[in-house]
C-alpha cells in the first residue's frame, strides 16, 4: 500500500501533516513522521494508530525526500518489504537519503521507531546493533505471540508484564555477536523478549529462534531508537481483539512530554 501517492500524494511527499479523521486533539504536542518506501505495507496501520488512536500529529514522508518535516519528534519506519527486500531485508532502504536524515535525527536524540521491516532497516543502517535473519525453521510466521518487557525505556515504561502482539515475518531471527550481546546487557538495552502467556521466556515461546528470545532492542544516545519485530500498531484498539500495542505508543508520548532524561533510561522494571 502506498499512501504517499495518489490523491494528494504530492503534498504528502512534502511532509505535510495528515488531517485528523475526527475531532481528536493531538497528544503532547508530538509530531510524528511515517517513512514510506516502495513495498511498505504496514504504513496505513502506523499512520492510523499514531494519528487516530493516540492522537499524534502525523506526516507521511516518501522515501525520496532528503529531510524530515520541521519539528519532527518521532520517526516511525513501518513494516513491509522495502525495495522488495532485494539483497537483504532493509539493506537498500538503509542506504536511502531519507535514512540519512533519520540518522541525523537519532543522533540529536530524536525518537525513532522501527517495526518489523523497519527494525531490519535500522539494523542495516547501523542505528541498532545486531541483524535480523531467516527464521530458524525457515517458515513465514503470521500469528499472535506474547512478549515481556526486559528493561524500561522511553517506549517500554509502564507496560503490562505480558503483551499480546501479532507477528508477520520470515526474517525475524535476531542475532548479534557475543560482544554486542554483552553491550546490550550492560546498557540494559534489550527491550522485549518473547514469552508465553504467563510471561515465561523460553525456547517454546520463541517463534523465530532469536538469540536469548530477543524481540526488541534499544539504541541511540538516550535509548531513543527502538526496534521490534511484533506489530504494536496492528493491535492498538479493542475492536482488533486487543489493545496491548497502544501502550508502547502511549509510553513514548509520555516520555516525550516528560523530557525523558537520558541517565534515567534503561533501569530494570
């Protein structure tokens, strides 16, 4: 799906905010930018969740742009198959001009969220450690799973002990070198782990063979970059059967409103 093209597409490419569908007020004066690549397919859900569910002023940024909209606070890179996942998942997208702008945004301490293919893009761009590889059993996974927060941070503060979220990926197996894993542990940067419904982490609850059951990690100078394989935007409203995903968006909105001092991030919940 390509929401940056078609009717009004040229205006959206320039980063203008989408109008809200109702009378909802924007949250915490936050401005989000959703980056759309050829092959993105979860951009509509991301836009809807940010704009209509949690009430964030939201712009759409086409991959050919070289700068983010002015006063962007949160950049969201949605799921899909950016550039058809040629070479490796996220590899071509990571070399795009707009990702250079995202990197500058992250280095300044701006919030960055990468979901599924967006997570892959962030690792390929070096904004997050590790890599996402083929699922251990070599099958595409599309179902609901459970995750548990491993450390608190701007996207995971105040979350339930267990969240039910959907996955849809063939290359979601998180891997990292022993030194990178040690650094993640030292920085308390492992954000989410796969678990069962009771919150127990183990091989049986791991849908793709990710090392140490890792489902999401933090990066950036202030834990301001967050990547995860499950799709919180696809489970953010009760009418979808569960609204657990909404809590991650509410967490970063609250962190933004509070200023989220860097030295206070990464403490154990």
